[in-house]
C-alpha cells in the first residue's frame, strides 16, 4: 500500500521554503519533499506532480496562490520561458544566501563534512551583462510561446529557431530578442546573425535528420580589452559563400569585431565546438586582460565567463595557495593556463595539464605574451597523465601545491588517490559543481587531507550555478 502523501499527476498546495542546488524550489507536503520547478521561497502554489520517487516528488506550478512581498519584477522579457536566469525574482542578496546554504548542505549530505566554516558567498561585481561568452543554437523546431499559440494567428517560420534551448528540450529553441547576461553589442550581433540566417533560406541543422547548415553562434568579448570574436558553427562547408557574406554584413555593421571564425562540426553531438576551423577575419582569437596578465583565447578554449569575478576568483586561489619561490605547482585541468599564469611569478615552476590541444597552445602563447618562462604544459587526459604519479614527479619534481579546476563532472575517480600519492602539502580545488566537489573532497580527506577553508564565489548571478574554492592541507601524521 502506498502510504506516501503525494501521488503522481495530482495537484497539491505547498509553500516553498528554500532553493535546492540546481535551482528548484523546495517544499514539504506532510513531511514529504517536493521540488517545484521555478518555485520561489515564500510562494504558496498549487503544484502538479509530474514525477514521484520514493523519497521525493517533482512538480510544476499550476497556480500561484500567494507571492512573497519581496518578490521582484524580472527585467528580462524572456523570463519564465528561458532556462538561464531562474532567479531574477529573488533579490541578489537572497540569491547569495541560498548559494551559501546549498554549499554547506551539499558538503554535509554528499561529503559527510560536519561543522564547516563556509565564508559568505562572494558577490559578483556585475549582476547583468557580466558574461564574456554566450552560445546560441539554431534549430528547425522553434519553441512556440503560449502567446503565439493562444493568439490563433498563423505561425510564421516554425522551422527556424535561434536562441537558447528550452529547459529539458535539446531539440527546441526559444527565439530571443536579447539576453541580459551579455552586452548590448553582443545582443545586436546576435540579432543581425538571426536576421541574416533567416533571410538566407538555408535550413538550420536538425537533430532529427542530421541535415541542415546553421548550428551555433558563439560571441566572445574581452571585457577589459574590448576585443570581440564571432564564431559561426555549421555542419559542413556547402554554404560557405553565405558564411562569407554573413562575415561581410557583420563587419559592415560592427567594425569593432576583431575576429570572425567559422567552425565546422560534422558530428551528431550538439556541441558548439569545431573539428575544423577557418579564420574569416582577424587573428582567429581575442586577447583578454585579467589584472596585469593578458590571455589569448581561441574559439574552442575554456575561459572564465565572468571576467571581473574571474579576477577575484584567481586572486583567492593565488592567496590561498601562498606559493613560495622554490615551490613546484601542478595546475590540473589548466585550460588556457589562467591559474598557472596567476601563480607562476611566485613559484619555481608550474606544470599545467589539459585535454584540449587548442587550450594548450593558447596556454603556451599566454606565457610568451606575459613573458613568463617557468610554466610547462602537458596535453592529455588527466587520468592517463597521472597514471604513474611517481614518474611524473621524477620528470617534473614533486609538487608542493596542486591546484585542481575540473569541469562540472569533477575529477576522474582514479585521481584523488593519485593526488594523495603525490602528497602535496596544499591543495586548492576550484569547482563549478558543489556535488562533485563534495564527492572528491570526501576521497581526498578520507585519510590524507584536512579541509581548511571554503569560499563560494558567485560567477553567475540569477542562475543556479555555484562556484566554490576549497583549501586543503596534508595532515601531519
Ligand atoms: C573549468 S575548466 C578550467 C580551466 C582553467 N583552470 C581556467 O580557469 O581557465 C576545466 C578544464 O578541464 C579540461 N578538461 C576536461 N576534461 C579533462 C580531462 N579528462 N583531462 C584534462 N583536462 C580536462 C577542459 O578542457 C577545461 O579546459
């Protein structure tokens, strides 16, 4: 007999208490946990249960019964449909508080850590227009808004969508007028590309038949240098004349664009990443400046998307690592070498390891650009590069400090043990996913390391994403 109070496909009335990691509202219904999509703490809602598990249910809002008095009017015209900024209705101060609590709870629940001293979330200097990179997708299935459907008017060009994916739908795209996380110039470029591609009468790529041309647009901006990259990603080169014509149109309208690249992704995987790159204008990369360091960024390289908050993040890493002149540092998942360059001037040497060849090239050039000569970069998968830690230490020296900055999936399961074998005195772990951070810290701290400091850093205001820096020290036996 099902004695749980919540049934699938039923509607229940709940009050949202808090925000879960990932951004859903959390409510209790007779002590049973219900995660409510787009729920705001303080709201009372009728929630329709669309999924039920043993320990929790997931629901969407059917009706809002009561709004909290401090709820804000979201400034973005696409709020409610776009999945990017879920929290525009919540004051920024409250957003920071929710992220702080989420980090503590995740480290407790997943990592088993107790009595943690977690610093308050470091606010971002800018809460809108902070992104230096945005990725937009083309689709042959435009998401139709409720207004369009209800109007009863004939719907034009349903087969052309360009914007951001609707949450949970990898096939459908919400057409945008603007995104408030990027600059006005980037929004204007986005609209020009949209109009151009629409008028081209060339079909967007479809994940259904894997035909069509336009796939993605990526706009990158050096916030401190003003340099601008437009990266057009298509499925092949069949319509390259049209891509050249788009380049001319862009340069005519936006002479400040410093580089335009055309990437070709022939694979089925829906990623804005090219296997083949053609430079259509300028040098094929942009340069961004963080503090007094310059970074060359190519189309396929990772770079922190919030420039001004990125500077603060790297300064925390540098301060916590507290590197001495004779120390060797390993920078794992080093990308274009941003962290390596931040700490290189204090260290004897920095060894960076990274999977993406273009990022390694950028890292080496970044050293040249900044006249830094004590970094060495290794291209490869970390699970292979760290397979024999003793051999690595023989070749490059045993690290006194290891800095880790993995993707959302965290470290490969073999790595915590390998890092413990290398036994650096200090570890600084930068994470964009508190859940995988908690998992990895638990392994590192099982025997060898003590978790000393934790600093959540808000890189992405209004979104549920949460960046955290953790500092660990080797336990003395
Ligand atoms: C969050 S980024 C950090 C980059 C860099 N530390 C920075 O701040 O710019 C993670 C990096 O890990 C790299 N990466 C992902 N999987 C990897 C793997 N298995 N081995 C090595 N590097 C990997 C990605 O290409 C990306 O550059």
